[in-house]
C-alpha cells in the first residue's frame, strides 16, 4: 500500500518529544575509525556566530510514495549567553512552506540538531511502516555507527549557497548484518549517507537514506529515498 507523502510530513509532529540525545549531542567516547567518529568527531557549530539560520531542502520520493514531497527545514541558532551551560538555543521549523511544525527550543553545544531530527524521523517512520520498535531501530543504528570500519567514506565536493566546498560523505548499512535481518528483509540494504564539512557553518551538508527495492519487486528506483540538503546559511 502506498504511503502518502503529506501523511509522512504530518507525522513529524512527534518530534516534540525528542528523547534521543545519544544520536545528537551525547556521543562521548567515540570509537576510532567508526561512522560516528567521522560524523560527530569535530565541532560542527564552529563558525556559526551569535545567530544563524540553516535552511535545508527536504525531499521524499520513491515507489512507496504516491507523489514526491518537497519542502524545507529551518534551524534558527541563537547563542545561549555567558550563563548558559550550552552553546546555542535552537528553534526548528519543519516544512516551513506548508503545514509548518515548530520544535524547540533545542539545545546544542557541539553538534547540529538536524542530526537528531533526521534520525528521530527515520526511526519513527520505520516503526510505523513495519510495526517494529523505534527503540530497536535506534539501537541498531547506534550500534552500527559505533562499529570500527563498518562504513564507507568518500572525499567529495558539495555546492552550498553557490560556493563549492570540500566535504566527506559517510555511508553505512546498519541492518545488513543485524540478527533480525530475516524479519526486516525490506530494510536489509537500506543505506544511510551523511555528508559533513568543516567549511560550512553547522558542519552538515546533507543527510540521506535510500531503501532499494527487494529482488522480488523488479523495476526502476528505490522504495524510498529521503534527503535533507543544506541550501543556505543566513
């Protein structure tokens, strides 16, 4: 049964409960040569200044979606001040062009909260689509990201606000070796790709998931493809 893109958009309202700090600002003790170390191993918020807005283009498409859905996600950062125990207060606006959803204020000291939004949305979506536990999906992703050598890294260039920057794309497939992969066969080859760069404020250039079609469903295109792409900093 196809999923309606606007229904997937509305489901992001659950992010008001944001209860997974380990996928955002709490990744202490990073394992060297792991996806987590590549993604979280630098100060992503360096260079943001006192206030800044990061604007991400969002797109969801694929065979499971009746029609592609496109909008934008805006994160507004404001320095917490000398008395604050964190770097920034952050207000997030999801799908600002349509049925906007406000989240926050969030707090951020080193890592960009777009990571939290991305991962939380992803596990909630998988939970609804399969009936599996969001806690289970979150743990599988966290475990995969923490495994030494269980990722692919590529040096790439990216275009942000008309400027070409050097970046690094980190890709991993968390479910391919999971003990429950037989029950989650549709997710087994799902790939996560996160592009980071210390040349852009916020450190995150793009976040992407792609779920290929299983062998018994031949045809063109993935079942689902979702991407957040940094468009501008203002």
